[in-house]
């Protein structure tokens, strides 16, 4: 289209500042050195799991993997005949080039992962299969159908590919000076270097041709050569690691450095096509450990090489209106698409989790917003719906056809490969949920995977972490004991997890004993020292905690949690300036860190820098609206130091509303809500009940209900009566509570099977009859209600939620009572609460 704004995006998979900065200092990456002086740059935080197809799709869409649908390297074939590399047709949402297409921009996209088959965009798309060589140089090397759009470019671009056999010694010697003396058939690292160099050259040739010969507004190219060469040769990168043979070190010590220098040379040529109106962005999806953090060995599991990745990639940008020599803090992969949209003056979608990196601009920019780009109609250059195949749905359809006898069942090996692939994709999905804090979703998936392959240690590993995060210590302990029975090289990590469960129970001394034991069994880690430091910090042993946080930082100088922990200790010891410095480093590494922003505000208050304090507290609240202590500080700062009574009153009103506390017990009927009400009653809470519903055989200790609740959706005027009290509200009515109060809601959860059986028995059926006539449709309806309530809960910024499992209370009432007490911030009678719990109440549980 030839618009006045142009954007060039260059992707360098696994590029890392820890390698780049020394090379720049040595004058070995002059192009990038000048680029950084002319623009802004900083760390780019990755997501977990750090697998490239998932991450580059996030970069291009602004969505996490559970939204965009790309979950790994491979996927089942739509026809059930086997497994294939992940296809672009599996992406569920629009990429940046689709959005630009709808806004009449022209895009050239080269090598993006995954982009096969190429999408019919306005411009040229060269898919990630373009550069992959097949056979020997004297054999035919066809392009796959669908590799390039439009097909009219296929013949020309086909000629621009470089076959690995075309490389000469002159090309390879900078990477491997001893190459002429080596047998490439016996040297895996050399083979990978040659192949990666050829791939990068092919993509570079295609990109420069299209940059010069076509009109474009957006140009994006993805290179994986740094990542591949690092996986092949990082273990030989200086300094020499223990166990690396001198001969191998001598062969491959130059590979990683040469890979970066080669990319700097490609960058120099790319910048020839950047006119005055072109913004250029360089990004990587993650980094690569290059120092003592390089893993000494990798476990035998799929995608194990990802353990070599470090959590921070690179972000660099220059162009018209971009700040020069500016350091950018707190950028994430999720921020790239919002930033690209802002560069084109297009609105950002509310369903994108990231934010535009407005700090890169010389002048203030006010981004625009829309609900979702998925709702915007028009030609987006995406595949037709008929071409989009959900690999999961295809497999289910294939299975049904097999069962009905319409098609032949795949042979055992193919079936096994498909199941393994499906399991791997689900595992990646679970890790994505866990990385976002959606631990319950992760648990559901991991429990299913564990039931199918109970010998797989990594499922235990992530399940234990998820259950620890949700506070289900009983299940954690159970899993740890089961995992101990496995023969795994990773089993020593279970002692570490035992420490975490003890820490969650506030058993700090016992937790530290486990952590110290763990440190003797495996390589000391930054996270292990963080946990020891945390245990001491929670005991207010500041000096002891400092020692371990400092050890953590010696192991990993990029650990945001370690800086945060050390800063808290320094603040408590009165070293405010030192603490402030550490807090700033923490948010530089990880900007979305609300508690760090809060403590920065507290430091500024102590230093009497009240304007800075207010800014920090406001940022903290924007990230964590329930952070009440930040709001209390803001009331004081605005009222007494910044002469801003309006803002002070605003926050004070919110606090006043929150002081209208109502405790709500909720859940489906027969999920244990009455038992919980009894516990709170005996513990000393003030209960709102009219006692109109008398105790009976189903609830011999009473229902604790309030008649007016039944009409809550029509009339909530009585809610003032509940202030300072506990009221029971069943789940379907929970979303009707008015938002002018502050609620602490305890949600009782119980197996839907047990709930419905109990309800049927309560209605007069025998247990046998209830089991024989189980209401499956009702179960589905109840599940829909649960889903609605869960969605509502996530949208309530001033409602605090505690979820409790019925069986957990039955099995460990004291731990649950302590958890309730902590949540409500009340001094309750724990012993009397425990006395309420009667295991015989669990009459509907399957034996």
C-alpha cells in the first residue's frame, strides 16, 4: 500500500544480552552496537514452557498458548495417519499480519514459526519449511505445496535457497577452524553448524530480495540459527566447563561467537532497506545460558533442550520517534503485538494480556483499545475456515470413525506416536496454565496424564508445584510419597518439595532442614537459596535471610525474586537506599511484580519523596487491586503530602467500602457449606441465620440458612444486615451479590458425583437408587454453573476468594481451619472448629 509508516521485525531465536554485550565491547558486533545507540533496548521476559513455536506465536498474536492454540513442535495428522510438524492452521487467533491485512497494510513474512502452510495475506509469506534442504545437492529439491504465497514468487525464491552442500570451507572456517580435518558424518555439532548456516542464508536471501523488490509496510523474518548453534555447541563455549574434553573445546569454542557475528552482518544488510520512516525491531523469544548455569546434563524427556534456555531474551528498537540510548525495563513477549499495533496507530485488543511499551517513544502516546480483533470482520488474509483443522478435533473424529468401522485402525506404532504427541501437547498446555497462575486448570490436565503414565516423574514434579500453590498440602504429600517409589535421576528434588510443603504450613525450621538436606544432594540452585532465605525472612531473621539471597544472586544474577527478597531484608534493617536499588533491579528484570512496586513506594515514603511514592503505589494497585496496604499509603500521601484531597478521598472511599466486610460461604447444595458454617459458628464468628429451616437427618447440626437469600436476585436491600457477619449463599446466587461491599468468600468444592448422589439421597432415594439413576444432564448443568461462577470470581477485584475442598476438610480439619483463620484474619477457636468435622458425614463418597 505504501503507507508512511513501516515496521521491520527481525527475530533471533535464543539471542541473549549476556553474550551480546561482551562481543559489542570487543568490537565484534558493530552494527548492533550502533543500533543500540540509535534506539532503545532491554530484556524481554519469556513465558513457560520456553518452546519456540509457542513463544513466536505469542509474539505474533499477543496471546498465550492456551488462547492461540500452538502447543508444541508436532501435532497429530488430521487424518489420523501419524504425526506432523505443527501447522499454521492450528492457530486459533489472528496474528499481527492478519490484523494489518484488515487495515490495508502489506506484509512480507519470512520463516516465522509456525507459518506452514503460508497464509494468503496481502503481500508475501514464505513459510518455515522454505529453507529445509532435502537430499543431496545433485538431487531435485522441490518446494512443498503451500510453502509460499503467492505461488508466483515460488520459482524466484526457490533459486535463492542455499543447500548445505554448497557451503565451502571459507564459509565454515570462522565457525569451526578445524573443519577441514573433521569427518562431518561423525561430528554432530559440525553438521548442525553447516545446516543452520545454510538455513539462515536461505532466509536472508529471500528476505533481502523481497525487501528490495516489493512494496511493504510490515516485514518480519525469523532466524533460528543462534538457537540451533547454541544447542549444538554452547557446552564448548568459553569458559571451558568441567568434563569437556580439550579436543572438543578446541574444535567448537568459536561456534557461538561466530553465530552472533554472522547475525550482525545480516543485520547490516537488512538496515539498508530501512528508510527514514521505518522502525526496526530486533527480538528473541528467550535467552540461552552461557555461563555456569549451563546444565551439566539433560533429562531424557521431550523438549529437554529447553532447559538450556534462560528466561530473558532481547528487545531492541530504533526508528522515527523512538528514544535514543534508552534502557527499557520490564518488557514481556506479550507486549510485542500491542507495541506493534501502537506503532501503526491501531487499537490494542482488551483480550491481549500485554501492554504497549510506551516508554520507547520520545513523545507521549495514548493507545486506543477495542474489545477483540477476533470480532472484527473483513479480509484478514487468514486460511479459510475449511482449511483450518483442529488437530485435537480431527483425532477425536478419526477415533469415532475407527470405532464405527468406517476406516482402518492405525497400526500400533502410529497410534502410540499419536498418543504420545497428544500427551506432550497437553503437558505443554498444563505448564502454560501454571505459568499464568491457573493452577487448577493445570492440575486437571496433569492428573489425567499421571493416571495414564504413573511412572512419568515430570508429571509429579509439576503437580506438586501446582498443589503447593493452591494450598492442598495433603495431595502434595501423597504425590511426594508416590514419586519416591519411582526410579528417577530427578528424585532428589522431592526433598526440596517436602521443604516447600513445610514452608506452606509455616513450619519454617523443618522446611529449612529439608532445604539444607536437598542442597547436599544436587547442584545448588538459585531457587533453593531463595526458599531458604524466605524461610528465615518469614521468621524475621533478616541477616540470615540476606546470606542466602546473596548466595542466590551469586548463582544467578538475573533472579528477580532474589533481589526482591534481599531488598525486603535491607529495608527491615533500615538500609532504605540499598533496598530501593534492589527493588529497582527486580522490576527491571520482571516488571509485573506488584509487591516490588509497593515496597518501592514504601521506600520513597521513608525518603520523603512522596510524588514518586504515589506513582509506585498506583502501579502496584493497577497490577494487584486487592493490595490494600498500598491504598492506605495513598490516602495518607495524597492528603498530607501532595495536597490532593480528591485522590485521597477516592482511595478512602474504596477502603470504606472494603470495611463493610461480609463473609460469604458458598458452594453447591450438599458440597459441605453447612459443615463450614458450623465450623465458623463454633470458631466464634457472628452468623446471619433465621433458623427457619430446622435440622434433619441430612443436616443433623443445622442448615444455617437465611430466608431472604432466596430472593437475592430480586432484592438485595437486606445485605446491610450481613455486614460483619457470615452468610451462606449457594453458588447459583453468588453472582447476584451487590458490589458496594467487600466480601471474603469461601467456596466449598466437592466432586460433582458426590454432590449429586447426596442430593438424590436427600430427596428420598436410597444410595443404590441414586447411583443407578445418576442425573448426567443435571451434572452437566451444574458444571456450567460452576464455570460461570469461576469466571465471575476472576473478574471481582475487591472480592477475596478462598476455595476449600470438602474431602480436604474431612481428612485434615486442623490444617483447613488454620487456613480459614488466616484468610479471614480472625482469631478463631481452632479446636472447636475441628470438633465440628465428622468423617461419617462423608456418606456419599465412593468407596
